[in-house]
C-alpha cells in the first residue's frame, strides 16, 4: 500500500517543520518524516532566535509540531531509508511504509562527531560547547579553553575571545608548526594563550568542568571548553537520487540554487542538509523559502498542464 502526498519532507527539525508549516497553510497535502534525532538535542536552550531566545530545543520542536498539525500536515516518527524517482518520488521508510510525492524536501541536517577524549561527549551542550553565538553570553567572562581539532581552530579561539579575555588554545594533536605567523600574531593580539601537547581528559568536580588535563599530567584550570565537532552531513538521499554534489571543508552537500532546489527536478534541501552554517533561525528561514517555492512550482505545473 503506497500513500500519496503532494510533498514529503524528510526531517522534522526547524527546517522541515518550517517548510511543512508553509505548505500546510498553502493547502498542500504534506507529510513530515521525523527520525527524532535533532542535532541540538544536547543543548538545554537555544539563543539568537528572535522571540524564542532561551527556549529549549525540545519545546521549540513540540510547538512546531502542534502548529503544522493545525493545517493538516501529517507527521510520522520514522526514518527514510531509500528514495527513487520516476517523475514522482517513492520514499521507503524504515517501518516498512512506502509513500509517493510530487516534491521531496531533504531536511535531515547533520551529525556532530566529537573528538575522542574521555568525558567530552558527556559534557557536550553543558560546559563543552561549539558555538559562541549559541552559548557565549551564558558563559561570558569565564575561563575558556579551546580544543584544537584542525588549524582552523585558531579562528574559533579568536572568536570566543569576544566573550572572555581568559582564553587558552590547547593544540592537542595540532603541531605548533601548523600555525602561521599570521595566526600567532592574531592570537597574541587577542590575548589567547597557546598550550602545546595532547589533551588526555577533563577534570570534573561536583558535575562541573574545572580543568583540562594534558597527557603529561599537567592540569589547566578551565570552566568552559569550546571545540569544533566534525560535521557529518546526512545527505545520502540526494546523492542516491543523482543530485549534483560538492565537496566542502565541512563535508559533501548537494549543489542547490538560492531556494534550495537541487539539480534533480522536484528535489529540495533545507537547513543543515543544504550547508554547514545554518543555525536554527537560518534553518527555519530556508525551510520557509523552500516551502513557498515548492508551492509556486506545483501551482504553475498544474496550470501549465490544464487544457
């Protein structure tokens, strides 16, 4: 049994729900497939979203689900495991259901792969952080550490110095020789201390981070540690459907136009499935843009097909 929709959206985060809201209000028969694995689940709050500043990600998503339901948009907790196209799209779900759609939106986001340091993952979203715009205000003026994962971590250390003047860059597995003279000059200008040596673990007391321990046993007092996880885009479905893909420093993403349309007619992306740097508010915006564009495309196709 195959259920038919006008639009299927794979991904129930900010981008997918936003696209669903627009399409529901446009009276499009729409399904959202949500695997229930939001990237920002470890965070207790999200920031920088006007009128939603400080709201928990879980509350934000629950509110979004309620809103799309008002307009008849269906949501199923499942995972899309395959998709094919023969004019329309056929999407196979892990639960065994098959659905068809005229347009398909991939809003599956990305996953964060953290450095393999004992205790790091357990603190992620609390006092191990990745984004100063998301968390900098809440931890301002504390003792920051930045765990280098690539030479680009210099940029992260420079950025977080806007929120604290006590910043230490732990080079970890990055050799000092990989830092350019330009890097060193900027780090010095920002007052960032550079510490070579591999990080072996964290020092946690009373459920609070209070130190970073190096492999040689040295402990540096720190109350916040920033790091840049490795981004893993969840873009298997666009690739499988034959979309043009492009390599970036942050993974492989579909080539899209300004609305989110891929090289495959009817196949769209939104949120972190379309690029690395989409915060929640940007993801919602991209979902809105894709939803409105899809409605227009479907409308014009129907009018052009009318005798």
